């Protein structure tokens, strides 16, 4: 269990009036239907889709979490559509919490669903906190994942030691003032790995209070050179099929 006792810490209620709502989708999952939400850029140019995983379900984590929202908006600014979804037992998603195991299967079902609707597109798998743990578990298990992004991976709270590091490009974002996942723990974990992620250390706590724009700017600057090389020249499938 996380060392916090206020479920509202992961609440997305503060996004009222700010949320850029895309298309609501229902995705078949291993424990029942999963609730998702898409967000598409005005012009889709990159031939990739970002799938974003939310923080801990037992502490208020949902697809409406503010960090997840900002990640979605950042990808849209890069010309990449995004899909957020609620893990089993959250919101309108069926099932119940399964300590990361069932949530990993939820993730894989969603990735398959995306692949069916975007054949040949790269998938950028992204997770915040608990979502980063699930993303790290899933990264080797789907062939279309070409980039992993983990925000505040909870290496002190879940067993990352027995998981293989990703073979694809990997960006790690960590708050230096994180009170739940200390930056020192994350640095020590990374130092012992055989791979070196691109690491963005930001002046933020675990929830990025007051630092969401800093998070967005750092990620845009980190990825802009790579995405400039990516081109999608067809008609935007967001316009034609709306992920459904």
C-alpha cells in the first residue's frame, strides 16, 4: 500500500473547466469492458499513438488525473493522438484492483485494440506512478511499443528489480522533491540497470503541484527533435475513424 492516506491526492476534480474531452470509447478487457478517452491533435502528423496509464486506483487514480491529462495534451502538441483508460474497477471499467497483474493485462488488451485501429502505427506507452509500474511490466509484451515514458516510477513501492529493462527508447521523468518516490531511490535503481534512460529531473513533488507546465515544457523539449523526424502523410484517422 502507498504511504498516503488521502485518496483525493490523485483526484482529477481540479481539472473542471480545463479538461479537453475527446471521444469516449469502450474497450473489451480481460475482466470486462474498460472505459477510455481519446484526444487528438488538430493535425495528426506522426504515425504514432500515445497510451497513457493512470496512477494508483486505490488512491483516487483515474484517467482524469491532472498529470495524465497534461501528458495527453503534450502528446497532442507534438501531433500525436492519445488514449487514456481506466484500469479495472475504476470509473466505468469492470473488475477489481489486482496489484498490477490484472492491470497489465488491461493494458495489453488496450494496446491490441489500438493496434487494430492504427495498424502499423508506433505505440508510445506512458505511465505515471502506479501507471509507470504497469507500463514497465508491459513494455516487452507488445510488438508495437517503440517508446516507453515513465513518470515517477514507484521503485520503492513495487517490485521493479525482477523486471527486465526496456529495449526501446525510454524517457524517465522524476520530481526531485518527490515525497512518495524519493529521487535518490530512482537514481540508485537506474544506476544499476544495463540501459540508460533519458532522465528529466524536475523541481517537483510527486503530484507535480505547480509544476505541470514545467513537466510539459521539459517533455516537449526532450522529444521535439525525435518527432520532427516522424511523418504521417495520410488523412488523419482521428478525423475519419475517431478510434472507433
